[in-house]
C-alpha cells in the first residue's frame, strides 16, 4: 500500500514538474513570437506618402518638410565653348497649410549662379492618385569676377506648374510640367547696368521622378528633367543672343529628411 502511495506521489510530482517546466517555456516562446510579429508590423507600416517630398499631397497643416538634391545639367554646345559640367546643389522646403495648401521655397546654387523659388501650391488626392498646381516667383542672381569677367546679373521670373503622381506602398512616380515666364533681367558690365524689361516666355520643362524608400522612414528620389528653353540660368555668362530654344537635359538625385 505504501508502495502504491509512493508511486502515486511520484507520478503527481512528475506531472507538476513537467507542467512547471513547459509553462514558462511556452510563455517565453509566445513572447518571442509576439515580439517578432511586432517588429514585422513596424517594418510593414511604412507608407511612401509619409516620407515623400515630391508627391502633391494634402498633408497635415503646420508641418515643415525638406529635402536636399544634386542636379547635373547638360548645357548645349552652342552656348559655350567649354561645357559646364559642375553639379548644382538644391535645397527645398515646404510648410503645410490647411485645405491641401502649402508654401514651397527652394535654392539652387552653383555659387556663381543662384536661383531662389517661392510660392503657394494646392494639392488633392483620390486614393493613390495625387494632383497639384503651383505658382512660384523666381529670383535669379549671378556673380562672376573671374576669367576676365567683372559682372553680375539679377532677374525675376514666374513659374507656374502642374504635378501628378501615383503612390505605391514603398515607392511613388511623379510627373511635373513647368512654364518659365521671364519678367526682367538687369546685367552689370563694369559700372554699366543694362536692363532687359520686356517679358517673354523662356520655355517649359517636363520632369519624371521616382521616389523609393531608402531605409527606415528615409526616402531617396531620382529624376530626369527635360527643358525646352532659350536659356538656363546655370549658363548665364554665356546667354545666347538669338531667339532659338534648346533642349537641355537635367539629372536629379535627392534625399528627403
């Protein structure tokens, strides 16, 4: 009888020991599984609309977004004997407003050539399709005191634009068209200032861009812009004197903050 009791107690103790061993193990496994699922959920929660700069999105108001880019412009050989092949550095920012509006400003610089844009945009989205319209005022400033030059140039333009885009989960494609309306230029040669105050349509451009998630919530962009214009401000020391328009390609590589 005592043997049976000892056997019964041994079986019960073994069961309790087994339960005590497997229960914590099961809880630990469950925690690891949940943690992995949480990490996967965080990884998959990225949406390009939260990190895009180029998409015409109606974003929450009173926020500031910015990006930095490098532009490489291929100028026509007719403009200058020495092809200008230095990259331009470009910084752009936008401050969001209610009802799909925002204010955008940018600076493109080659040190001797500087172009500042500022103006409002309105944006509207339908599912993953996005549309925008903007109008910017442009101030151009160029200063050159090397290579036998002692001159500067100042000018004002207006730049209306239309933008359309489509967003995927982690990427977006954007198509934008711009019109360049020159209002006035003032050129200084030594002590003489020559005004050009007759406004004219300089030309237009079409830009195709792709934005792609780089890592975490950071986004990079690549674009190709094709101008059809009388002049591009990067080559202002060699402004053409004729009335012809030229095709000017531009390659863009950007990073969104």
